[in-house]
């Protein structure tokens, strides 16, 4: 009997990466008009951003329903394994509730964790779960540790444009226009499972400095836990510049800063050109 790990595609883990890691990926459905795709399966982040820029309307994402979860749960349980399921924040999607509904039949065998996060935040929790599995803990023990540590995850990102937040109705047209005119770079974070504005700066340079100062205000990065940086769009030049500009965060503490591309779930709202950092606070 072993322990399997399942995660949804809001984590920006692709099917190819999941297979390599031995993780079960549950893809969300992304729809551009009449075209439907499985996130991370037949729609890569690069393809997603091409379509996002080409289309006037934002894509729609469908939550994973209980039936799809139940089908996958049954396969794992019939194979004699326990299962840990990590989902996107319950405040951003109904996927967590669907997983909980499907797990009712498998009490003591299937443990569902509301990550209260998405994107790289969800990925970091998954990486931590993999570490705990390697340590030989039981599924119940791992679930308890994930619930305990998830509140320590910080995800912060500086946006390059307010255009997509305006399209999604999350800010007014006036606010978006003012932001573009004055080159205001908003910094967002995931707070208690929701995406919120946590700061803003005039221009990219001040935005980079603000992002780094917010990391320091949290007490810095716990390098004994998973961490990383992210970017959105086809070009990671802005992210590379940020890593160099914020060298004081990494120097002497790590030789490697893992970088990941933001996928469709969060990419729909931030658009291309965003950069961010995610970590467990000390």
C-alpha cells in the first residue's frame, strides 16, 4: 500500500510534468468561445497566452465536477493506495467542494486539502507533500502537516497591465485607464485564499523594489522549504531582471532560484508581463 498525490491544473503543473513526478493531474476545462481545451494537457501556457492576446473576450474555466474526481479516486483506492488531493482555493473555485463531495465514500483513504492558493502557491504545497511522502509519513499525518503549513505560503506578483483585470470586471475602466497613463504597477497577493491588491508603485523599477520589500517584511524566505519565482506570457526577460535586482534575497542562501510560467487559471486575470515570487515564510 502506498500514497498517491493528486492535484488540479490550477497549480500550473502540466500533464507531462505530473507524469514525470508520479502525480495524478486533474485538468480544468478552458473555453475560448466554442473551442474547449484541457488545461496543461492540450493547451500549454504559451498557447494560452497567444489565444488570450488574440481574443477580445476572456476565456472561461470550468471547475472539476464530483463525478470526475470519483472516477479517479476509485482507481487509486482499488489499487490499494491512499490518496492526498490538493486543490485550488475554495474561494476561487468550486473544485475543492467537488473533491470533498466525491471523497465522502472514501473516509480514511482520501484526504482533500484546500490549498487556499493557486498557481505557484498550490505547486509549493504539492512539492512539500512530496517531501513528506518521501519521509514515510502516513496519509493522515501528511494531510495534517499540509493544513498546518499552508498558511505560511506567500505568493506576491507585480502586474504589467491592468487590462485583464478590467476585462474580468475586477476593477473599473477608469482605474485601469489611470493605471496605464501613470504607469502604475499593482502588486497582488493571495490573502486567505483570495487574490487582493497589496501595493502599487510608479513604474517597473519601483515595483521590483516593492516586491522585494514585501518579501522582507514577511521575514524572508524559508529556504528549507519549496520556493520559486514566476512569470506570465511568452517572454521571461522581466523575471530574469527581477532575480538579478533582488540578489540580496538569494545570495549566500541558494544557488538555484526555480522559475515557473503562470498558466491559464491566474494568467486569465493578470495577463502577460507579470512577475512574482512565492515562498514559505520563516
